[in-house]
């Protein structure tokens, strides 16, 4: 589904990502872990399109996307959340989700004049779909509330809702557990499992190893911009190199 080959990103004289090659198959929940400064976020940005690689290839479902802008990647089915969600605070939860629908007729000026009924019908369908997603993510009672009232965990759910509105096949989740209380974290884990059962694949950057162990079938470990180890969670967390790099030698 997603294939990286020798992906490198240089900032001045520093190699933030250095020759990373990995394969994310369809139908999987895959983890990406590593200490701070390992290059995980840079790699995420390279996959999502907010950065371009200095060298290497990135392919999504066989297409070369290394130099495609983020909106092109989203249209292909590649969605991405952020570690710190930034919703439009003054807009409602529903309005935030509606903004994420792709290829809306109403975005074209002449369509509003030439086909107003078709535009209105599409908007009604989008509202129905957005409400279904909001309800699924336990935000239904807040649909009409401004995003500014949401807690940190609820903003994570809203971020995921916006991604789902674009109908992705692979979702890049950036630290979904960060700053989330345990109860809401359980909701996030349950929803990820349900979405996975519906056929959506995930690549998750996360420091919470319990979440990684519960969700991920395979984990890739980065350190110093390079791929250090790959395998099932129980195997990589016992790897001496991972213990040294990620856990600081504690065993």
C-alpha cells in the first residue's frame, strides 16, 4: 500500500531522515516508535506531503507521490492527523468536519449558478455523512458547539473525523494518545479498531507503548533518523538495540 525506498531528508548539514525503506501493507495497523529526535515526525511529514525528500522514493498504491502536494495525496486516499490538533475554533464541530469533504460542487463558482439543486443535494448528503462520523466518534452531542469548547482528547477525535470525511484508505495518526485522559483514550482505541475492521489501514506514531502493543501488528523503530528495527511489538520491545535507543538502556 505504502512503500518508502531510501527516503532521506536533510536540513542544512543534518540528516533528519537517513535512507529509510519500509513497506506498509494494506489492512494493517502499523506502529512507528522511537525516542524524541528520532525523525518520526519528519518521516510523517514526508509521507503526508508537507515536506519533500532530499532523496528516495515514496509510493502509495503504486503511484509515485514523493513530490505530490498534500491535497493530491488526500485525494488518493492518504489521510493525516496532527499531534496538536488545530480546528477552526469559532466554527462548530459539524462545520469543521464538513470542510474536509473532497470535490464539493459548491467549491466551483459557476456550479452554484448553473446547478444550485445539485449543489444543495450534495450539501445535504455531506451533512448526513458528517453527522454519522461525529456520532461514531462520540461527538454527537457537541455537533453544534464551537470547536473551542472541546477538550484535548475531543479535539483528537475531531481531527480524526475530518480525516474520515475525506474517505481515506490509509490514515497517518500522529500521537493519538498524547494529552488524552484514560477514558477517552479507550474510546479512541475502540474506534481505531472498528475503522480497521471496516478496511481502513493505519500508520501510528506513538510514545504510548501500551497503545502500540494493543493495536499494532507490526512496529518500526527509528533512532537517529534511521530505521533501527521492525517486527511484532513483543519482539521489538525485547530487542537490545531498541531498549538502548528508545528506553535509554532501562530493562
